[in-house]
C-alpha cells in the first residue's frame, strides 16, 4: 500500500504520475495538502518522471513516517522511504543515467475544443543556454502551429493545435530540468505531457498532466 502526501499550501491538487519502460522509483496517487487551505490548482506544469537508469548520486530520502517538511508531493511504500513525485502540472525532465540522451516531448489536449478563445496551454522548461529554444524555433510549424519564446532563462512553448510533438532535445548525464505547464481549459480537462528518453541506455517514457480542477464551493453561511 502506498502512502501519499503533499506538503505546502496548495502544492498538490490532482496529481497523476505514470512511468513505464525501465524507469525507476516511487509510486503516485492523489495527494492531500499537508499545508492546509488553498483550494485546488488549475494551472502549473505536468507530472514528470525519471530519466535513464538511476546512476546519479541523490540526497538521502527521509524515512517514511511523518511527511517531509519540504514543499512538494511525496509517495512511499509502507516501511519504505518517501519519494518525491510530481504534483499536478509539474513535468520533471531528468536524465539520471551515465550517458547523454535525447528527450522527445509531446503535448496534447484531452478536449480539442479547449483551444477556442483565450485558453492557455503552455510548457515552461529551464533553458539558460538557449539549447531547447534554438531547436524548437527551427522546427517546422514554429510561429504557426505553436509559439516558442525565451525569457529569464526559461523557454516557453504555447500550443496552437490540439497535439504537438517537439523535436528531440539533449539531456546530459545527470541533468535535470524541472518543467512547469499552464492550462486553463474547461473544468476537468487536461493538457497531457509525455517525454521519451532515447540514448545508449534503455529508452524510458514519462507521462504527466496539467489538469483544470475546480475550486470547492463553500456551503451557504461558511
């Protein structure tokens, strides 16, 4: 049985984490808010996952028991250790293997009508050296079916179509880029995110989502 916890005000609201291939570590599920208050999150970044094979040094995980104090979402098997898992709208691109790899990122909407009007469906990725920006701005469809921008070390991709597969970008051994998405489509629809890591080690696929979740409506008199 997995224990799942969320620390920090409004840090977790509807987390969905999936891993396949040879990805390692952790379990996921709907988390509770250990920080109290806040309501649901309707924007942010997709879920993320683990890259290539678990070869990199990591900080020791706190043992299961009281949830970790650091903000974020965590999961643990009974008797095991807490493992950081992505919250709703987080999308962690991480190559934890010994070899450099490439990641192909796909974004898609669960409701194609979500693009009508002023709906925003975006993904932010740390990119201080313009690597991802340069690749994606040269991709066919840039500035027409999707928009790419760069500011303050972050590259942003905005969808103009219901689904998009971006050209492969490099992730060096032990490199991690914590992506964050934003989506404000109809309630309970989602921006789904996927990354396929390919390199000398076995390929790994990670999946996540950024879901619009309604804020709770208080009873009269509350």
